C-alpha cells in the first residue's frame, strides 16, 4: 500500500507487466471506438465533450436528455 515496496516474484512482475500492456491497449482501443462512435453520429469530439459537461453540470439539460432517452425506449 502507498509507498511501500511491493515484493513479487519475477513471474508475478512479468504477469503484471503483460497485464498492464494489455489493459493500456484495451483503453486505447476503447477510446478510438468512442471517438468513432461520436463521429458516426455527426458530432466532433469537442462538441460531444461540451454537451457532456453541460449534461453533468446543468440539471435542466440533464432532465431534457434523460427524457429523450426515456422516449427512445
């Protein structure tokens, strides 16, 4: 925990490194897919981020978007 030195076998450290690489690749792939999905819907990433920020910070916008989601179901 914290700043303590982590002890592990060479095998565990190799497994950690391999896992870390795999996770980083998955995160990169997911980010690219998310950007593509945004683009496919006709938005640029900056516009999407602005809308998301408004959704998270403005209760009126959140309610409007949530209502649209409910109507789509």
